[in-house]
């Protein structure tokens, strides 16, 4: 059995908490290190510090760190043709899994907005701008360049400020709730504060409950059919946000299924209902409609919420039989989702999005048992499940749009990728160090190819705005380790050279991403990092992994995982 499994426990296994010690104790060296190894360690410490300082300067320059509150009436607008394209991208891709808007109603409001933008209400203006912002994440670079991304950041910041203001009636409406839901999604897709979504979800969830969305609309007989369905869809989206953010933050869900009685949304297409509908159409679940993706997610929400509560709750315990039962429910949902969403207009993007939202729960659920598979054949299923998840995340079948989201997104997207990186690293450890000559050549080739793909993904994420270089560093040092060595010194030299090369690559990318107006000497010392203090500013794009330096509170439940990390790697570079 196992108990509390915070998200940060996974990171702890690679000993991120020793990074600060490694960087500050510059006089700590191994007695058997030769002069070149000592020099490489010193260069790596220096380069990692330079990356950290440059990353902070990059984040400070982003619009979400500005202290001024942009006026809604002064926000820039994109040309109509460009806005139409990005709106179409949002409605045709993201709305399949996250049902926030009733498309026909929104398109009517959208036309009204463009008829007289300056006269549009604040909530309508923000809805339109957030929809365009999310859609811009999929638009070609020639259409959505740096200026568009900057606009999108300002729109997100404006929406955050509007929602954070004193509660007024225009915020305490379905339209205001839609703005909040769009904001939560935009922050994750555009990687602006996507790592702190669980905190924001407290406000969104309680606002929805205060508005009565946790009660089924049948309790309000005068409510129109359209409004009832919009409320059910929003509630299902909020539940999905809740369970996803709980997994990423290592926190228990803020609600249980005993706290609400809202029924699932109807299995109908948007065009079948409007404000004049008197009788709700009925279709069997076997008939695929635009609601298929959300209904599959909602059906599997209970087992996923139970899994997160057991992994992140205090004193919770779960037997392997329970893990297998929950895993079976989630895996079944994956199969149903793939079959249903393949018939949607959003396919294959919708398929891949649902697959990520569902399958990412299997990695932390099975990882602790997969680590024991080499000595306990009973757990081989867990090992296979983790490998299957990695395969899906690195699959060549991903469409271009979703592949781009994996390279740029934050929040649940970044969380899924980090789990995949960690699972792949541990599998390679077991295959090349534990299994040794028993490993098959075909499986080894697959692992090497998967590692190369993961490194490429890590580099692409850095190019598209990621500022944390540690995963890229770790993957490169793993790559250096899989080659045979004749002596510990030879291994240490290769690890040092590969690690330094990775840090130099990361630093070069960070330099390219840093605005010229904010560039400054990287020799300026950021003492808060070395002294254990952290910037108290919890801005929208505050990096969640900045909170992971102190992991003493972890319960050590993954110690057997850590023991499988190569002693040579830990000795050379203890923060890996």
C-alpha cells in the first residue's frame, strides 16, 4: 500500500533539493576527482547560476509581471480577419474537451462585439479576447507573432484584474463565470501562471457554488433549457479543472461527489438548443455529438478524483488492488474517448487532448509499483502502463496543433510532460543498469529514440518560453550515462561535458528569448536563490518548481525509486 504522494515527491526523487547545496558549497569536491572533472563541476555550477539569473530576468519582462492594471477600454485589438481565424481555432479545437461557451450564442455576441467594440460590455469584451488568445496558441507564426502573444498576455492580465476587483453583479453571472473559466484555460495553454491554477481554482469553484451550479437545474423549474445546459456544462468543466489542478499541485481535490447533485449535460449538439427550446432533445450515449469528449471526462472524473485524493491526501492508503481498479476505469475511459472523439470535427486534436487529460493520471498512480517490477513480477503491469503512457506522449501520431501545445503549454500540459520525463528516466535506469545484458536490443533502441525525442521536446519548450533548465539538463546527463564506460573517471568526464553542453545550449536559448531592454549582466548575483530565500512576488507566471527547493517534508515513499538512480550520476551531479 502507499499513502500521500505529492506531485513534488516525483521531483524529490531526482534530488532537486540538493541543487542549492551543490551550487553554494563550491569547495565540495570528491577526493578522486581529477582536475578536469573539478573544472567541469565548477563550470556547471556557474552556468546553471547564469541560466537561473537570466530566466528570472526573462520572467520579469513579461506583461504579467507589470504592476499597472490595463484599462479594458484601452486594450489593443487584432484585425477582424485574424481574430476570426483564432476564434475558429478555439471553437473547433478546445471547446470539445472544455465546454465553456454555447457556440451559436457566442457567435451572435461575437458579431455584436465587432459591430461596436467600444460599446461592448466588459465581460463580452474579455470573453472575445480570451477566446482569441487561446486560439492564437495554434495559429501559424506568420499570423500570431510576438506582438500577438504580447496582446494575449495583456488580455489575460486584464481579465485577472477584472475578476479580482470588488465583487459586482457583472462578475457574479454566467457570463462572468465563463470569463473565469476561459482565463483558467488561457493561463495554462499560454503558460502564464499555469503552475498556480489550484490556488485560483478555489475562487472559481466557490463562485460557481455560490451561484448554485452545484445544484442540478431541476431545482430551478423556471430556468430555460439552454441556461440549464450551459450551467451543467460549466460545472463539468470546473470539475475537470479541479481534478487536473489537484494532480499538478499535489493537493487534495477541494470538493467531493457528495457535495453536488448536478447531473451530466445532455448529449446534444449546440445547434439543437437555443433560448426558445422547450423540449430537450434526447440521444443515446452511443450517438456521438459535440458533447462526447466532455461526457467521457465527466464519466471518469470520480475514479480520477479518488486517485488524486488517495495520492495527495493526509494519511490515505491504497492497496494495489485498488490501484488496478482505478487504473482500469481510467484506461477504459481512454478507449471510449478515442473511439468517440475520432468522429468529432475536432479530431485528432480532441482525441489527443482527452488522452492527455485522462492518461496522465496513470503515471503517478502506477509509478511506485513500476519501480519494483524488476524484483516483483506482480508489478510488471504497472511498468507496462507507464511505458504505454510515455509512448502516447511521444507518439508520432500527434497532430501538428497538439504537438505545438505540448511544446508551449503550461499547467496540466507541463505537468503531464514532467511526469513523462521522469518515468522515461527511471525506465532507462532500470533497463541499462538493472537489467543489463538481459535487455533486448529492440527495447533499448526504443528507449534511446524516446530519450532523443524527450530531449528535443525539452529544447523546443525552452525555445517557446520555458525558463526551467533542469529537466533538459537531467535528460542530457541520462543520455551520457547510457554509453559504456571503462572507468569512473571516464564516466565523470562524459557526464560533465554533456551536462555543461546542455547548460550552454539552454543559456543560449534563454538569451535569445530575453528582450534586449531587460538584458543585464549575468554576473549580478541573485542572493535569494543561494540563501534559500525566494522572491515573495507570486505573480501570474511564478514558476511552480521554484517552490520545490525544500523537500524535507516529503515522506520518502519513493526512496526505492531514488535508489535506482545511478550512483555515478548522483555522485557527480547530486541535483539530478
